[in-house]
C-alpha cells in the first residue's frame, strides 16, 4: 500500500467512527439519522455527514455534536488532522478532557461546533454523550467497519469510471491526430445502419443514397 492509500485508509477509519458515533447518539435520543461518506471523482475522501430527520432540543443537538470527536477518542481513531489532547478519554478524566477539547473546538466542523456551543452547559452535554457512547463501543466499531467497506466499494466504482474515461479520452486524442482507416465495407455497414434508423421519407436517405450505392459496390466516392 502506497502513502496515498495509507493516508486514505487512516482518514476513512477515523471519519467512519466519527459519523457513526453521531448517528448512534442521535438514535439513542429518538432522532432518526443517516450517515454518508463523500468520495470525490479522483477517489479522495472529501468528507462525511450525519443527516438527522429533526434537530431535537438544544441539549440533544449539543450531545449529538460531541459524539463524533468523543467516538474517535473512545476507539482510538482520532483524525490525523486533529491536535492530540493531553488527557485520555475515560470516566475519571472526562471533565479535564472536556475543558481541553473546548480549547480546540475550532477544529470541529462548523456543524459540530455550532451544535456543541448551542447549549450553555457544555460539560453536561459532553458527559451525557460520553455515557451513551462508552457503552456502545462494540456497536460503533462494527457499524463503522460496515460504513468504511461500503465507502471503499463506492470509491473503487468512481476510480474505475475515471480510468475508463481517461482511457477513452486518450483513445479519442490519438484518433484525432491519426484517425483509423475504415474499409469500404465498414463504411457501408455504418451508413446503412444509420439510414435504416431514419423515417422512410427522411431527406438524408435521398442525400446519402448515391454514397451508399458506391460503398455497397466496393467503390470509394470519387474513385471512378
């Protein structure tokens, strides 16, 4: 695995845990939610999101807002783009962890930061989220693995489509410089197939009739 693939896998695993954690916390509060990973046309991971059917109260939204980063720390899948925190995330350190995490709140997405800040008691919402997720680490791990696998399949489909497009573009460029020579019979077959698809009274049937007649007789136009 090259460096690009290694970094992609690291980001994928971290983001899958992040988004699944959002979803499971939303579920625990009776809020239906779906998660989605975003893959760019070049195969890079451009982000992810957890879409909820409704926002819930400010406290519920704050709890969901904490879920991504708390899930990452619980499963040791912290994004490589995040600043490492001094305190591990445990029941004994949750208060200290919370205050330090607030210091780096700007590293969260706009949505997560807005939800976390939407409720005044950030410690209460953080602790509540921790209590939910600390009991569901196995579920987070399993669902995140499924989401990551699904994303890999979608990525491979995009990469295959891109490879096909690049190959077609390369072929078209080569043909533009040195177009392939079609035989008289091939030209006759193509023209006949085209004309057969036209209505009987179409003017193009009359226009191309002489050319088709020449080609069917094996004569290139202008050769006589």
